[in-house]
C-alpha cells in the first residue's frame, strides 16, 4: 500500500476553481442526503492567544466511499505576514481495509474549496443578473472569492475594503489579472457595499462590520470570515432581514456566530435557517423567490468538502503519476 503526498503546488495545479465548484456539488448533495457522518468541528484555543486555535474535522462519506480528517491550525494574523491563515493537512483513508492513502496540503484545499462553496451558493441563490461585487477583507479568501464569483456571474464592478488601506491597494494591484474589471479600493464598508448585489465578507472581524441598512434589496451575501460561535461579521438585524442558508445545519446551530447572535437577541429562532445549500441544489427547498429578497449563505466549512477534494486530488495525481509516494 502506498501513501500519496500532495503538496501545495500540486493542489493548486490540479484543483482549478471551476472543478472545485463541481466537487462542492457532490459534497453538498451528500451532506443534504444524510449519507455522510460529519461531527461538529472540535476546536481548542491555543495558549498563544490572538485568536489562534487548533481544529479537527473528521468525516465519512458513502459516495465516494471514503473517510478521513483535516487537522488545522488557524492563525488569523498570518495574512499580514505573507502566510496562509489556515495551516494543516487532510488525511484520506480508503474503505476496503481502512488504510490511509493520501496526505494533502490542507491550507491550499481550504483556500480553494471555501470560495468554491460560496461560488456554488451564489450560483443557486444570487439574482441571475447580479454582478456588482463587494469584497470585505483583502486576504487569501478575498482573492479566492474574486475568482469564484467570476466563475458563476458576469462581474461588471468589483470593490474591495480592508481595515488596512495599503493592504487593500496591494490586493487590487496583485489581483488585477484575476478580475474582469478594475478593482476599486473603498475607504469604508458603506462605500464598498453601496448598491452591490454580491457581497462577500471574508474578514477576520470578531464584531459586525456590516449593518443591514447598508445592504441593498436583492443582494446575496456569502458570510465566510468567522467560523466560531463567538464572532460575527454582520449584524443581527441583517441576519433577521435575510433568507438564511447554510452548508450544514447541525454545525450552524452550534457555531454560526452571526445566527447565534441574532438568536440570542430574540430576533430569530432555529427555523430561520431555511435550508442547507445541498437541499436547494437537490430541489427539496426553494432558494431565492424574488429579485427583492436578501439572501445569505453562512459558510463554516465541513469535512465532506475536504474529503471530496482530497479524493479527487488523489485520483488526479495517480492518473498523472504526480506527487510523491511512501510505501508502508
């Protein structure tokens, strides 16, 4: 038996955004069908503080029949230092004898599949003519969401905001070739989202940076930056106002900070989570119903997303005789 090692460069080579969006369809459909086992993420805060934590995301799937886990260290300050905020590995096992078959660069998979899941949600929930994009944040996920949004909608305007204006300008310069239109740098959240019909919040904010009053009717939001119960990027009132969709309901009920803040304020209850994206994709629940509705996709990330990517990468690497192998 051989263990395939798939490093960061190989992940980037073999997993283009369009391919990953298709893989997210598999992950979301399997999740919604109830044929996966995905316990809530286990997270511990690290003694170093500053929001640093370590997480374990195990899971198993029926089709493809695989199981495994992602081990991730989250260091929010890494972006400013030129490193990925999510460092880790995905270990993939096969089902016949239970052997590990791949170790995959978890940081790069996380970067791509997180945005790809937002791309799928946007394709399903955003207005068909949406194309005025606002990105709140200017790190790795801002870059990947720019690519993902370009895959599912024809962008006619792109604006970016970040707390550090110099980093926002550097983002616009570095990602000009990824955008079909010039990237405008905004000095406030309000200016960035004014009349936008696509909004991606990909910041490291612990407290809301986006208020409902600043969001236009008909907008679709991908709320991505916070992934713990204690943090929220958008206001409770905006959660209440919108039709609210998630990747996986059990995780959202425990860890979706924006939803939990709105629930604690008495603005919503558990029924406000209308559906998982896989339920919309499978046709068992409606998504957007009118041009005026505000829709939200709250992203937490689930193990099925990592597993389908790791499985695809393993097959692609084997087919191309790429990567390195360890016999055991």
